[in-house]
C-alpha cells in the first residue's frame, strides 16, 4: 500500500472518461440488465422509464459501484445486477422528485411527469423501486439489502426534510448538510460500499468506500446547488434558477442571507416564500450571491468534501481505478467552471 | 386433516371479530412495531404516517398474516415484524393512490395528501416502503423478501394498468380482473403466503395460503368496487361515487356498459371520460346499474372468488383459526348488505 497524497488540481480539466473507460465492459452488462428489467406487460412502464433511463444521464452511481469493484480487483459478475438496482433506486427518486418539485426539465428533456402525468410518474417510480429490491433479492446478499434499504429510507427522510425546509430562509448550514447528506450522499455512499461487500472485503474497505462515496455525494450536490444559479439550462439539463423559483434554501442562499444586511434579508425572505420569482428578481438574487461570494464559498465547501473523498482512498495502491475515482471527484467539482 | 365443505352462508351476519380475537395478542405486538418503526427525526414523517396508520383501518393484511400463522400453529415471533412490513407496504400504496386519484377521504378522514400536500404524501410513502424492506431485512428471510418485493412490483404494475384503463369504458372484465388481481390481491396473497414461510412449511402450504389470500383479495376488491355505488360515505370511509367521478372503469360499469343499449353506452362513455359527473348523472348511473343487475352480479362474482378462497383451506383441520379465516371471507362479501 502506498500513501501518495493527492490534492485537487484546480488547473486541469478533469473528466469522467477515465472512469467510463475502466468500467465500459461492465457498464454494457449493467445497461443490458437495466433494459431487461425495466420491461413490463404494461406498455406505459417501459415507455416512461425509458424516457428517463435510456434518455441519458451519466449513470454516475452504478459507475461508482463498478469502479470501486475494480479498485478492489473484484472479478465476479454480481455487481452488474446490483449496479442496475442502484440506478433503479436513483431513477425512482428522480421521478418522485420531479413530481414533488413540479419540474419542467430533467436531463435536458421535458420531465417525465409533464409528458406522462404525475400519477404515472409516481407509480412507475414505485415499480422501479420494487424492481430494485427484486434484483437485490436475486443477488441474495442480506448485507447489500440492508445497505440499500437503509439508504432508501434515509433518502426519503432527506427529501421530507428538504420539503420541511423549503421556503424557510432561516435554514442553517447544518440542516442543509443533513438534507444533502441524506437525499444525495447516502446513495453515493451505498453504491460505493456495496462494491466492498460483493468483493468480500472487510469492514475497513466498506467504511473507506462509504466515506469516499458520501463525501463525493456531498461535493456533487453542493456544486449542483451552486451552478443552479450560474449555469445555463443547456449545460445542466435543467433550467437556471429552478431552486430559486421553488424556494429551495440551498447553501448559496444560506450564505448570502446570513451575510446580508436587513434589506437583503427581506429580499431573500420574500423570494423564498415565493413573492419574488421574476427574471429580474433572479438577476438581483445572483448579484447578491456574487456580492457575498456565496457561490464561490459554496464551491470551496465542495472542494473540502471532495478532498475528504480523495483522502478516503489513501490506503489503496495507485493505479487506473484509483486515478479514475480521484478524477471523478475533480470532475464533480470542476463542473462549475 | 378433515375435509368438511364450507359454503358461504348468506343469511348470517359475519364479522371480523373471530379473526381479531385469535390474533389480538399478536396484533398488539405488531402495532408496537408499527408505532416504533414509523418514527423518524423528521417530525412530518410520523405526523403524516400516524394520520393514516394510527387513524384506523382494519389492519386486514397483517391480521391475515397472523391468522394464517395461527392456522399453521406457528409459535414464534418473526411474523410480528413481517406483518408490520406488510402494513407499511399497504400504507405506502394508499398514500400514493390518494395522490394518483386526488382522493378527498380515506378511512373516514380527510386524505393525507389534502392535509399535508401531495409532495409529502409521495415522500412519506417512499419512506414507509423503504422501512418495510428494512424490517424484512432484519428478519433475514430471502424467501419473504422475494415474495414481498415481487408483490410490490406487481402492485405498481396493477396501479399503472389501472391508470391506463382509466376513462376507457371498453375495458374488458379480463383486464379488470388483471388489475385488481395485481393492485389488491397480490398483497393479500403475499401476506398469507409469508405465514407459511415463517412457519417453515413446504410449497403446498405456501400455495394454499397464497390461493386463499389471492381469492379473498379479488372478492374484497370486487365488493369495494360494487359498494362504491351503493354505500354511504360514512359506512365506507370515503365518498359515494368516487370511482364514477374519477372515470374508474370497475366491474359494475363494465357489465352495465356491455348489457346496455346504444344510448346507455353513450351515457357511460361520456361519464367515464368525465363529461357526466353531476349528482343527477350519478343517480342515473346507479339506475342503469340496477336495471342490468350490475351490482348484484358483481357481488355474485365476489361470492365465487370468496368460495374459492374458502376451498383453498379445505385441507386444514377445523378449528378456531380456520373458522376465523372463513368468516373473514364471508365478512368481506357481506359488507355489501
């Protein structure tokens, strides 16, 4: 085991390609499982699921399972079904999220709930969620089932917590971190951890990969929430300012609100309860975020968690898989530039 | 093993009391699990779940697991957690159903989605569903996990199928039976079947109890769909004519439509696509159902499935548990009177 120290390099333009390359053959098998298991005699199910699943997305979570398995030199096939299960859980939560948020766009396409209606989006989400558990049962590991059923419960708790915090401009950074730790990082952590389970490594590897995934997930969501205010709809696959209009109190808003004066706080209050949702209001909001370095500091927080993710890999020997996992963290953060 | 033949007795007024009595002690333990496991640090979760769970309901499905376990002389405790899991799955589907249907009432109270909003109802449903799987994982039987994850996928398929059939007045009786077999009977069947698994009986008992539960579930839903047109809101815990107003093509409508003349069919067509939803239209619909014996014949179908449920118990010795399970079928059917 080497202990080379890796620091996030802000200068290079990192990409997911190294990770995609090392898992390409495995990912083809995962995609085959996904395609096979989203089928149903009820045509609306593959139609709606296909809109979202076949429609793209980076397959970040299943890719992490596969890459972590590579890191551990796992040479079996169990992770194909389990990666598909992870992606189904993720897709189910996306479908339900879009219903909850009333989203217009997802992955650069019209959100499924707008095309097929909220009822179908809710029910197909339920179907994919059940299918995920069927896949895990077929694999037969109670430990994996435990990790992913727990993660699923935590995700739902995080989503409800987010709902409770919605339009509450006084949400604290701690509560915000709890929310993204649950709604996003829990599944990243579980996706990585199950690789150690199928590779039959001990607690140490399970914890290291859980730590990697959790911190990457937090960094990932921090960046997502920051670029909601800076990115164009095209780059992100959804509209700019969605969170603003939905009254979602994310870290940029939390920072700008705490750092702002009385007038600014009044603005944020009005905006978050939904009384300031025009394009001019969004422009004003962005100027306040810039004034208080709220975007940059959110990205600085993301870098901190990213560094923790990278440090979680310290005890693994250098190699393709480790480099790819490190670059995935750098990519997650660099999406902001 | 005796082979006494039991026929449904239309004259007596059957009740669930015998079943409730034999499982009372077990049900207290199940209720304790339910109360304990619907908790969360996020207050909205127990608040919303409690509205529905603590708010009543017959606990029909967990009661069936317990009563079937009694039938098999099972003396362990595993069925307490698993019955709670079954109730959580059921509650999750109710929450999602109410969002899908836009229901006003459930179990005699305002539906959770109207009080807490659709987003919360969707997400707390997801939470309870995940919790159900956590409970099953704690029990540790992959066979039970397989039965209930499969049932969950089938339920979701049935719900999507129902959505597809909504407002389609030409839905066939076969498609209707597929829908209720999936959305209702699958969980009844699974609830009964898992009793045979925990009691470590063989395939024969699993199949017999699955058959009992499935046919009881179909009878139960047939009666539900029939009394939607005859019951008062108070007796049913929801409004009369809900299915009519929602354009749900249930068996009474299927029969009245097939047996009706051109004018009547025109009426049903208009009604199911949502152009005839006044109280007068409902009154006219009910008169057409009566004219064609559509309610009575739906109940006759229910009796047929009820008889099949009872016959599935033929090979079990007479005793309290068997009598209670038989009377539960009679109760399910007699709700119409």
